[in-house]
């Protein structure tokens, strides 16, 4: 009887949470949209609107972001608090669920063990379950909060071993980022992945292979191009090249992680450098989408970092915080027929639900629930 009641409660709660995630969905997204075969979701970690403006001002460059026909904003709060972190922010973008800070791709009440062995499906998992290819690319460690939000389900973003174990046992086609202690060549080979450690090795990958990349973080963060470390643009280009062989399509998440890392240290030049590098990857994705005709590109952030402000008199940008803030973040979309409307503010969880709809899975099917084995 106890087991039965637990199952009933777990199912009821999971359904309630799924319905909760849909409340207000139609407020600032439209039911009038077309479906796309491929979706590329690009996340600038910590990328608020003012660091984007600072990049153009300080570096004197134009950005591909500004060429995207739909520009709006995303509200980035977590389940309870106005302020979020990369784990909760990434999970909202991955699963359509707002959760507690620090937890990764779980229902919010999982921390109290009230949802048992049920977790929300991520967009990457949804794509794979429906025959598409799926990959995750980041300039952070592959066990970082944002890539983990699409590839693992854990109580804390600090659970590196559990995250890596789930990633290795999962069915992603590629997981690329920087070195993580819990990943080795032996573990990759055991789970059907090819370990990649240099840009040269990455470029040599062939269609049909599954790969796990472990690049040098300092080289990636500082965009030096040394030690045979690829740029985020190079990773994006190669990932698309490998994933687009699937006739069913693909889902790709690309994270520019170091905008956030430099902003925590209030290093404006480092942050703007990484926005500029991230934008090069955006330009490649947009060029691919334009040539392909059946690919949607969505660009946003998990949260804003540093409270960047502009002093008009001094014509300079400056930080007001060394932490995350509650500021809305940019939302850019490559097409006007994907259900997103220029000038609107959407909840971060709404972005992933709308992406699922665009991929062919209606709002009644996402957020979705799946069984889960606790690590």
C-alpha cells in the first residue's frame, strides 16, 4: 500500500509540476509558428544586455546578434528567488522547469525526495528520444552547470562524478568542453565515445562517431588559439558538420561560459572579448541556418552577471556587482515564424517549451517526465 501511494503521489506531483510550467505560456509566445528540423540554442553565460552593448562600444565592432530579426528579453528567476544561477537558469532553458539554485535538471521538490525517481526531460534528451542527433558544446568544463543541465540530473552542480557518470552513460552524440577530472580515455572508450583533446583531433572526427572533448580551459577562456585548442566558433562549426547528417535533424546547445567568469572578477575586457568570440559562433550558426532553410537559431543567457551599467558622461561601462543579478537578459531569434515576438519579455522556462514546440513536440508533451536512476 505504501509503495502504491508513493507511486500515485509521485505521478500526481509530476503532472502538477508539468502543468505549473505551462501557466502563462501563451502570454508572450504565439501559437502561430512553423516547425524546424534543426534547432541551435546558444547561451551566453552571464550575458546581460549591457555587456553586449559594451562589446560593441569598447571594441568598436558590429555583432551578428544585431542582425537577428527578433529581439526580446528573458526573465531569469529561479523557482523561488528572483536571482538565479547557471544550474537553475540552464535547467529552465533545458527542461522548461524552474528549480532551486544549484540543482540540475530536477523538479523543484526533488530536493525533498517528493518526486521520487521522476525527472524532467531535457531538450537534448527529447531530441535523441525522437530520432534526432544531439550535442552540447561549451567553453566551460563539460561538468559545468550549463552543459550538465542538458545532459544530467543531480541534486547539486558540485556532484562532478555523478554528472560525468550520467553523461558517459547517456546517448548524446557529442559533449565538448574543457577538462574535467572524472573523464578519461578509458571511461570514454568503455561508453562508446572517442576522447578528443585538441582542435586537430576534433577536426579529424567523422560522421557517425560519438565524441567527448576535453580541451584546455585557460586557453579556451583567454581565447589565445594556442596549444591546439579550438575556438567556440570552430567547435560550433564542427559540431554542426557532424550532427547535420541525420535526416531527422538535430539539436545543439552552445555555451559561451567565460563571459560570466570574467564578469565575476569585474574584468570588462575579458568579458567583452568572450562576447565577441561567442558572436563569431553565432554568425556561423546564422550562416548555416540561412543556407539550410530548416534550422532555427535561438540566442539568450541564463542570467546577467556583474550588474553592468553605462556612465554616459564618461562614456564608459562599469560593474556594480561581482555576482549574478535579477536583470532581464537578451533573447534573439533567427526567424519571425517561430512563435517569439520582438520586444516581448518571456520567462526563461517558456523559451525551452517553445523550442520543443518548434521541434514538433507540442506544449502538451513538454515539459516531459521520465524515469530516473539516482546516482
